[in-house]
C-alpha cells in the first residue's frame, strides 16, 4: 500500500511540473507575427471570390430550374390540389425573390467593402428607421402568407359528409393497402383488428348490419367530379396514405380512424393525354429501354414499358418493404364506376358464398 501511495505522489508531482512548464511557455513574450493576419491583398482576393461565388450561385439556380423542373409533379388531379399548388407557387416566389436580393447584397457588399488598411468601418449603435423597416416588412409578408395558408388548410380539411359523398376506407398494413366501399347505405360497418380471420382480412364486424353491403377491394377506383371521403385505419404500425397527384396525405394510426377528403377532377385517361405527362412517360420509357439493354446483355428479364397511373403510396418508413407499399388508383366516369362497383362482391356475399 505504501509503494502504491508513493507511486501516486510521484505521478501527481510529474503532472503538476508538466502543467507548470506549459504555463511558463505561455507567459513568455513572443515576437509579433502578422503572418496569420489578413492584409489588403488577402481581403481583395476574398472579396472577388465572394463575387465569383454569387455568379456561380445564380448560374446554378438557372441551370437547376431548366434541368430539374421536369421531374416535378404534373397538374393537380383534384379540386383542392390547385389551391395547394397556388399556395406553393406564391411561397416559392417569395422565397426566391428574398433569396436573390439578400444573396446579392451579402456577396456584393463583401466585395465592395472589403477590408483596407487606411479605411475604417462606420459604426452605428442603432438605427430605428432601418430596424423598423426590416422588421415590419417580414412580419406583414409572413402574416399574410400564414393567414392565406390557414384559410386554404381550413377549406381543405372542412370534411362534411353528405348523401352524394363516396365513403371509402383505406386499410394499411405491412406492406399492402386494402380498400372498402360503403355500399348502398353509404355507411361503413364497424371494424376491429380482432375480427381479422380467413377472408375477413381487414377486420369487418359481421354483426354490424351496416357492414353487410360493404365492398372490400384490392384496387381503388374513384368517380371523377364526386367528393370522396377516406376513412383510414392501420393494422400494425404508423403508415401514411400519400396520393401525390391529388395533393393528399394523411397518417394512418393504429387504434384510431383518420380521414381526408377530395374531389377528383381529372380521369386517368385524361391525365395520360396531358402533354406534360406524355413527355414524362417518354423520358421514363427511354430510361427503361436503356436499362433493358443492359439486362438483356446479362440474360436477365427486361423491363416492361411504363404507363401512367395515379398511385396510393405509403409516406412513412414502415419496414423493410416500405418502398413497395402502393396501390393503383383509377379515376373514371361515374357510369364506369357504377358498372365496376355493381360487379364487386359484398362483404356479406364473401362471408356467405352459398347465399
């Protein structure tokens, strides 16, 4: 024990001496070295570099808009989607106007007022007029934008059921979507995960009389020009029903029902004839053809040509096969929808096929 204490004292003494030597070194007066201080030439070069970066930044923005705007979504296929796009457009215009002006001022002033040995900067303790201007203008602009956004959001989320509304349930589970239509009574029967068994894959309550005419489906068809109210459930984890072409998204949460509504305004066939969509499809198929040549050279299966379809996607990372969780959406005329729904098997017929 004594040897251990002696060693500890020696080590602590050595550490103390080492720390004191560092203090003595720091306290020594060193000759002045200005090699790390920027001179006029350094400041002039930095100012020119800032101006050069401004030019590069503007060129990058122009090229980016020219080259990559073609990957954006086509026109909205729902009535409220145009309002969403308008709000987005106004927001982006404001952002880019402010961005262009502020970046110009930042980089140009760095160039024009770069440091000079014989020149001193003027110091203002405060300037009430300037502070008022650069405070009140953003406040007014942001307040107007927020109020506009709130009115748009309120109008979209004001979901009121009426006799003409189509009620559809979207049921999410790893890693597929299932749909259920409300049948002739336009009322969905109760459902619970505890009732899932056999062909009853979404847990419909067979004892609820409203469920008898419900129509389970593995594809999603919607009539154009008719309001659709989606009731959403999840079987396992948090999913998100994302329909980008309709500018619609809503989380599906286990244990509760969430809802969203929109009115489709363009049929699938009409969207396929849109000039912008035709160009996008042509670009995609060109990429797929080039990819197919590589696959064929390796003796692998080639890719089929792409045809545009509306899609229901999951926008939450819900597991290993999240990327593949999607369902095709077909928007058609009311007559075609009525003919399709009349051919479908109701829940009662599914559970009692002999009746």
